C-alpha cells in the first residue's frame, strides 16, 4: 500500500500533466443513477434545481412526449410521481455522500460495488 507521505515531489510533478487532461467534471452517463426522466448534470444537483425539476415535471401536460416515452407506465401522473419519488431518494443519497454520511456510502457500495 502506498501512503500519501511516501509520495515524493517528483511523483506529483509526473502526475500533474495527467491530472490536467482529466475532464473538469465526470459525465452524468457515469454518475447519474437510473431515473425515470432525464435530469441534466445530476451529480451537481442542488436543492434549488430539485425544486425547479419538481415544478417542470408537475407542469408537463399528460400529452407530453417526455411522459409518453416512458415504457411500462401508461398513466402520465404515475410517471410524474415515480420520477419525483426516485429523484428525491437519489438526491438524498447524493447529499449524504457530499456530507460524508457513512450510511450513504454503505448504500452506494452495496448498490454498485458488491453486486
């Protein structure tokens, strides 16, 4: 195992160009949990954006192409309810990860690492 204090300055200088080539943020294709409807940039979601998404989804017409595109749920109101419920659950998990909550990390580990 390599410990941080064992890394020499020259090692860090070799890593710097590689770190600069990394994207500024991770793609949502990698980080975004499975949601019913698309949510842009989920990994940077805030409470304000959650409220905006709630308003956006609730304002969708039952004839909305976005709601009709969901496979397996015919009722547009049910699509809204399930999407917002899943989104809230995933946002609470994301918030737990940001705060360093051990339970959130254990949940993610169980969902994505152990299976």
